[in-house]
């Protein structure tokens, strides 16, 4: 019983799919890219001769998605996107109130 060591299981392979991003990060970045594309269809370019500067404001949702994926929340250490996901699950759960006499 005591003193017997059990072999540890193999560590699972890393879940990196593309460019070092896991599935959740990839979904958030793709959602940011889709939002940027939809924004570029609605909002016209800024009237500037330089093409890159004329369309720089269309990249704002993609930039916000990258910030949400790569920055961490200070108290929990979770990425911001995961923290927001768990917070939404917590807020939308069915709540049961127990009445107590005080």
C-alpha cells in the first residue's frame, strides 16, 4: 500500500492545431476574422490614398479577438476569452433559491 509507486499515464498530445493555437483559440480568432469581414462589407474605407491605412479600422474585431485569446485574467490566470465563456455559463445557469428563516 504505502511505498508502492503507480506508473503515471502518458501525457496527452498537445492540442495545437494551426500556428500553435488550440481549438478554442482558433475558434475565437476565426470569429474575429468573420466579424472583421462583415464589418468591411458594411463600413466603407477611409478616404486615404494608402490602401493599408484606408482599411485599418476593419481589423479592430480581429485585434480584439487576439487580445482576448492571448491576454490572461489576473485573478484566475485564464485567457480572457475562456474567462468570458465561463462567466457566461455561470450567469446563464438555472438558479435555485433556498428560503431560510432568519
